[in-house]
C-alpha cells in the first residue's frame, strides 16, 4: 500500500473540524494544557482568524508548531445567490471537486442556517431531488463546520440589522446520522461557547430514521431532533422513504420515545411531513398520524412539496393542507405549516443538488446528467 507521503502529498490536519475534545487531545500530545483548545476555538470560529501568526495569546513556538502540523482550510465559494424573499444560498466546491449547498433562511425573529452533511444522499427518498442525484461520500467535520464559518462571515458582511445565524438545522444535502462522528464533532463546535455558542434548542439534526444512531445520539448529546416521517403507515412509508424497510415505523417511534426520555430539559421531537397531493394528505392519514405520535411531545412540521422535473408528485392544494392541519390541531398537536422559501434560487427543501460525482449509479436510472447546477 502506498502512503500519501509516497505521492508527495501530506494532507495536513484541518484544525477547523476539531471540537474541544479533539483540540485537547492534539495539544496534550504536544505537552500543552487543555485551555489552549478554547483559545484556538475562539481565534478560528469567533474571530475568524485563519493565520496562526495572528494568534497573539499563543507563544511563537506553538504558533510555528501549529503551522507546521496543521492548516485551517475552507472550501471554495463558487456561487452565491440571494432570493427575492431574502433567502441566501451558497454553492461550495470541495477539494475533490464535489459541490455542496448551504442555505440561510431569514425569519422575523431568527436566522436559520441549513447545513449539508454528505455529498449527495444514499437514502433515495422518492420525493427528494438530492437523493435522485446519487451519493458520493460523507463530509468531514471540517467541511460541515466550514459552512457555518463561511455563512456567519458572509451574513455579517451584509451589515444588515437582524441578519444573523441564530439557529442551525442539519437539513441540507445528506443523512446526518449516517455520518455520525463528523456530524457530532461539528455540532459540538456549533454549541461550544468558545465557538458559535448556540444553545441546545437552536441546533437540530434531521433524520429519515436511522434507529441505532438516534439511540447513540440521545446518549451523548442534548439537542433537538427532527424526524422525516412523511407517512403514518409502513406500506406507504416504505414507498416514500426506503429506509423504512430497515427501520419500520414502530421501531422509529420507540427510538423517539427513548430519545426524549434521555434529554435533560423538556423538549419535543419535530416530525416533518411533506404533503403530496393524493398520496399522504387525506383525512385518514392525518388521523393515523395523530394516533402514532400519541404520548410523544410533538411538533409537526407540514411541508409543502417542492416540485422538481419528473418527480411524479404534486403539491397538495391549500385546502388539503388546511384540513390536514385542522385534524392535528383539533387533536391538540402543535403544528407549523412551513412556508416555502428561496424557490426562485432552488434553495427550498429537497431542491439542493450541488454537484455530486455519483458513486451509487442511481443517477442513471432517472435522467441524463446535466452538468452542475444552474449558475
Ligand atoms: N436526510 C435528512 C435531512 C435532509 S432532508 C432527513 O431526511 O431528514 C430535509 C427535509 O426536506 C426532510 O424532511 C425531507 O424529507 C424534506 N424534503 C426532501 N425533498 C423535499 C421536497 N421535494 N419538497 C419538500 N420537502 C422535501
């Protein structure tokens, strides 16, 4: 086996992706104290300093050592679009040429950043265009947190009052719980007071339902979980979210109950439900959904389907959405009907496609590749 050294490329450790624990371990190996971790987190994430020589509370010898061993490396920004509703989308190019997307969604009382966790997605949900484009690989922790680093700076540069990243959702491209360790490291950086300092209520992982990973997550992190349910029975869910064949609804709901029981504070699970006309939006579906979430502290997020070419689905008409919502509301369930944002720049849910060097060959089943996205 050839080492990377044989090829003359020694990939330096990217410090951007190290959480507090990772930094403490790195510094311990150098005989340095744990407090160095907090210093570096502050320089890199709060002060946006990427040049070690500017880190003035670190000794010259240690700065030189850091420079020798590591780097602070960000993806290249290749496209930046702002929607008429203020939503902003960035296309980032990774070192291997793959491209991922990150979206900022401003609302009156907050600004939510939607972050990608993988290049593409392996889950193949039938109504999601990311899935149709295939899958390449997991993002590194550095590539996940780099999206937050860049977005924070680019929003700050706008100098518009009220535009800030106050919430982060791992709802971009990919299934975060299939990239567990890197996602957890990135989330820890998001929540670290010496980095982005977001509270546990402001960071959400969204999953299609990877049951063992929900259990692992509950054991180690106190944070919000969103579950992409989309159907109240296994037959229908099998066809919309193929992962359901592996982890059927009863197992998924049991995992949600376990997750909630492990959280320190009162929290709820967000169940996401994309309303597809004539598929999952009947009164009967709504009533089954009510039964399913019984006993779980729940917020149901009703998402209008964002159409894309050849999806085969239609958005539920307003009337059906209202009826569905009413049935949940009457049963005492808190609901939010999500407004579609950033449609004019293809930044809405399920529209993030980036550029994926597909390894799953799925892409071929659906369409001839179009190159990249519409830049
Ligand atoms: N894999 C994770 C996170 C990414 S998807 C998950 O499944 O939760 C983020 C959300 O967008 C999910 O709820 C997903 O079901 C939804 N979504 C995907 N395609 C969509 C579309 N075309 N219209 C509306 N929502 C969509």
